[in-house]
C-alpha cells in the first residue's frame, strides 16, 4: 500500500516533505485509506504527529495501522512520537455540556469552537507540538498535524467562518519558521451541502496539494472501487508548476492497487 501511493504522490517513503498543506476531499464511501496512509507513513519514519481524530476512535486507527504493520499504540505510549487528540468523544461531550450550564475549571476547546472561538483548540494543538519537540530532541524531522475529518465539525454546527479562521491560523502555526511542519486535512463532501463545498473551495486555495477521491464515473464496479485526482499547486511557501495526476484504485483488506485510467479490464 505504502509503495504504490508513495509512487503516485512522488513522495520519498523515507522522507516526508515539509511545509506541505494537503487537503483531501472525500466524495466516496471508500476514501478513508489516504488518512491511514499518511498517518502510517509518518509513523514508519518516526516523524512527530499530532492527530485530531474527529470521526473515529484511536482504537480504529490503531487497528488499521496493525494491518499495515504499524503499532500506533507503541508510537503514542512508548516512542512518544504520536499525540492523538481523542476528539470524537471530547466533541460529543462538548455538545452535551454546551446545552447545560456546567462550569469547568478549564475551557473545553470544542465548546469554545461551537461558540465561534478556536483559540483554545489552537492552543491545545500548539501545546502538543511543543511536547513533541521536547520529547523528540535531536530528531530533525518536522512534525505533521492531521485532522480527520473537518466536516464533522461543520455537521455539528460549527460555523464555516469559524472553521476558516481556525484552519488559516493552524496553517500559519504549523508552517511557521519555528515549526516548519506539514498539515493534512480531510473532509467528506456532498454537492448538496453548500457549506461543505464552500469550505472545500477555500481550503483548496490554501493548500499545496489538492486530492479528491471519488466513485467511478461509470458507476459501481466490483474490481475497481474509485478514482483519485491529485493536483500540486503553486503557493507562496512552495512556488512550483501546477501538476495533476489521475488514477483508479481497488482496495483490499491490507492493500491497495492503483491503475492508470482505462488500464483495468474491469472498466474497459
């Protein structure tokens, strides 16, 4: 899995690029493999990762990681190269607590986010990056922040304007000269969801790599599960010529096969 996707993205499997902002738009029900790919690639390289898990629990990501030959539990608890912010449960609790009048000693970042203020969540991510920097002293690899998936916040009622400000501030933090890291954000898209489409349009302008995963345009096929389109974009931080690539894919339990469009007999 790692080899074929690394080749498609022209990524050195031993050296993840720094100062990239990768945005993944999922228009397929079988599109989550890219988040698992980037997370496990970073861990195989012992690259510091802050993971904001909004759609699944840590157990889910660890289970997939083990199928790919990687122990995320060890990365989190022993090597200390992974900080996993268990945001799925925190966010669920914040929705419940926002409807009551409980007072807490510390502000809940997701309650604040629902109110339109992303400052507390940004501070939490920054504190995690600082913790990784202290533990990983002597390791030159720049950190990676991964968010899966941003559309959960949108569906839960966070205003698009608040998410735009949050992502813009997070981008400035992660790619700053102090950190020189990379940011990877995934979100699910639906053409009927205007707010999600507007958010996607803004995020693609901010990104250096834009990826869309879709179902086959020709409809369901047992042997080819979808298509992936990637565009490397020019940006202020990474000036370069725009490049696009397109591939079809088939998923199995522990692997993925990529085909050039039209090369699979199943869709000829």
